[in-house]
C-alpha cells in the first residue's frame, strides 16, 4: 500500500513556514497550507497566493475568531485563569482551536501528516502536538525544527534567507523587528531578539495594540459589562451610549476601549513548560478589562466556600492551558467544576478606564448574596452581635493552647 504523503501545514506566510512548505515538497510530500484567522493582522489573500506560488496544492483560510471568543477566551475568563499570577494566556488560548481545525482539515483531505513551524525550545510545539495527538492519536507530526535533516540544512535565519533567495521564495523587503511577535484577538506578545535581556527597557515602538498610558486620554472612559452565568453578554460605553452584545463584536469593543486607554501591558519573565525561563511583553487590552469585571461580579454573587474551592482550581486551570492540555480528561473535569461555579454569576459591573488603570466603581446582581442590613454599621438587621463573642472564643482556643505550650518551653518547641 502506497504511503500517504499528504501533509497539512499550519502556515502563516512568514519566512519560516514558507521555507518549511518548500522543504516538505522537496522531501516528497504534497503540502496543503492552512491559514488560521484568529484575529491577527495580515493579508491572508497575499499569504494564500504566496503559498500556491511556493507549491502548495491547496490553501485553506479559516475564520476562527468567533469560536475563539466563545469556546476558548470566555471559558478562560470564567475560570479567572492567570498563569503564574500575571499572564492572561493570550498565545495559549488560540493554539487549541488552531490545532483542532488543522486536524479536521487533515481528516477531510485524508492527510496522514500535520506540520507546524514552532521551534524545539518553546511552548507552542507542545501545545500543537499534544492537541494533535489528543484529537487524532493516529496522526503523524512533522516538526522540522526537531528533525535532524532540517537542522543540518538550516542553522539559523541566514540559512533560511539564502534558501528563500535560491528557491525564488518572496521574503519581506523591510527590516524585521528585532524580536518575535504572536498576534490574535486576545493579545499580542513580544519576545526574543533584543528583549532577551530581561533588564532591557522596551521602547514605545514595540507596542502595537495599546496607546502609551501617558498618552491616553485625560478623561476616563466609563463602561458597564453585563454577565450571565459568568459570560459577558453586553458591554456599554456609558459616555457615548454604544453597546455590543454579539460575542465577537463585544470582545472587539473591549479591545478598542482598552487600547485607547493604555490598558493591559505586562512585562514579565515566565517559566516555559520545557523548563526554560523567557521574558515576554504582552498587550491584552480587552482581556484585562474583562478579568477585572468578572472577578468583581463574583464577589457579590458567588458563595464564599465555592469561591475558595474555585480559587484553588484557577492556577491549575491556567497551567493546563499554558502547557497545552486543553483536550485532556483533567481539563474536562476542571471545566465542569468551573461551569458549575458560574451558574448564578449574573449581573453587571461598572468600570472606569484611565491611563492604564481599570477601576471598578460599582456592581449589582439579581443573584446577589450581599445583604446591606446584615453588614451595616447602623442597622442591627437580624445579626446578633453578641454571637460573635462565642465565635471568636472558639477560633481562639487553639491559639491560646499554642501560646501556653510556647511559654512552658521558653518560647521553643
């Protein structure tokens, strides 16, 4: 039986994946190029024409933006997921949907292989390949940056450029920014190159999604975000009256409001799954606003003990997303728990955006657990304050016992 030599390549139109496309052709493969539109800037028609010129037998351009918002971004924010307490998972959020559609195309085209251009040092190789194998255990993966024959031929960027010129592959005539970027609806990341020095202060020309907080408007932007079961269902600019409710338009609107107010810049050193530390600069305007609003509405509508348990799960949820385990049994388990915790997270949060800051100014909920009379300093409200005496004594019992032991042993156990 003749071996299936058809491969679906995740293709961006850039130097690396264009070289990989040509190289795979030279290895005897039929290459189908697949371009995933997850909200990144770029000319997809031009990228398609380039792929066909290089030799792709077919090119898919897939619009994944709405599904990215509803099935990946919103669930991440329902979980209040932050990787290492800071990173809003912008790149990681888009990888599972890209891989999922790639596997679907491979099945449609009866391709035995999938391929990507991620390096052997980063997180994306793990995210793509774990998703591939989870969705189709029989798929074969061609990862050139981990293949000896490819590495022997291409030692670095100079070899890629020389190969492109020799094969007549069009490359950008402009000087590439001295760092690497990944762009999608949720964020844009900037890393590598000049940013590999963690002490190097990023210059303003690095940022592309957000205005500098210093140059943001001197007047704050006021908005309201409405939630149903932990999902944002409406955003309203309270100053201009504009509202958006359709998920993709809603999230784009949050990005627009955040960008013009300098919201969502983070500069951090993080731990990659492969064990390498890396410095990343991220711009996540809409996500930063949504995170603040969602966390706040939970404060009024979520039971205390449910919140404590969910807060234990959030870091693990973020870790699974970051490490590429979106399609895993443990993620299914966590997602079920997160969804259960969000069943009564309804209401609205009002916020003020000002020069890089997101400030919550109020909230209300039909499922509110807040009782003004119980918490009031001026109204008794059915709470017998004398009951607190016994409450305190019960919790003080072990503290008094510990103090007695310490005194008995001269302050030492």
